[in-house]
């Protein structure tokens, strides 16, 4: 029998819970007065080596409508000011959806005019 691959939406909650448990266990070792210095040092090393990569970027939010429903564009910009991507958001009461904006759309062109003058 072939097992069907789960989507990210189906597994994200359990994966996030597992990450949280792992970090909590490390924190407990570090904060426990009964931990040996070796255990504490090992936990601190694991914690410092845990991130695979750390990056910094800025998000510029361009609000198109403030509510009832709301929509906006988020532009992700790297440290050099280069646009990394854009996302269109639409939100109504207790509901939200977003979509990637492609560079061949007028939404992209519109946002780029604002970002260039920001």
C-alpha cells in the first residue's frame, strides 16, 4: 500500500509542536540547577547550532483598504534594498488569505513605484 504524502498544511501544527518541545527541553536543561555543567554546555551548544540559517529583511506594508474587508500588499526587501517578493493579503472578519504576487502583474508594478519612492 502506498502512503499518500501529506501537505504542509496537514503537518505544520505537529511539526511546530515538536520544535517547541525540543526547545523547551533544552531550556529546561539550561535552567535546571541539577544539570551538570557538561549537560548545560551541551544544551547551549545545541541551541546555538539549531538555526540552519538566519536572515534579516524588511517588510513594507502597503494598505489598500483598512477594513470591512481589508486588503494590502507586503513587499519583502533584503538588506541591500532589493525586492525579494510580494504578497497580496485579503482579510475579512476572522478570515484571511494571501497570494504571491508575480512580477508580471500590475500589483507588482504599483508596489514597485511605492517602494522605489519609499
